[in-house]
């Protein structure tokens, strides 16, 4: 089974990004950094979802007729991840 990194470990990999939304920052560089930070977070989330989907497919192939029982936790995590917004500061 694939292991996933915690939210804290992923956040620690990226530098702190200023919290700016469109029009709320006076500094254009901070605005650009904030936009890039949101984009990075969205791409990381998309890749996580993609990895989880691949893990579900592998689990399905491995367990065959017992996949509903054996893969239920993976599917539940995937569904929770899909219904959660990709980023919390959509601008």
C-alpha cells in the first residue's frame, strides 16, 4: 500500500507564502508569490489525488472480487480528498 505524507510535512517543504488575495496586497512581488504558492498547493493536491487513484486501481487489480472489502479505506480517503477544496485561499 502507498504511504502518504502528512499535511504538515508537505507544508514544511514549501517556503512560507504571504497571504494575499487579488487587490489586497500593495506589494506586487508578494502578490505574485502568493499566487504561485496557491498554484503549487493546487498542483500538489492534484498529484496526491492522482497517486491515490492509481493506488485504488492497483488494489482493485490485486484483490479482485474482494476489492470492496480490501480497498474501502483507500476509496474513502480518495472521496474525502475529492470533496475537499484543493486550496483554502481561492482568490
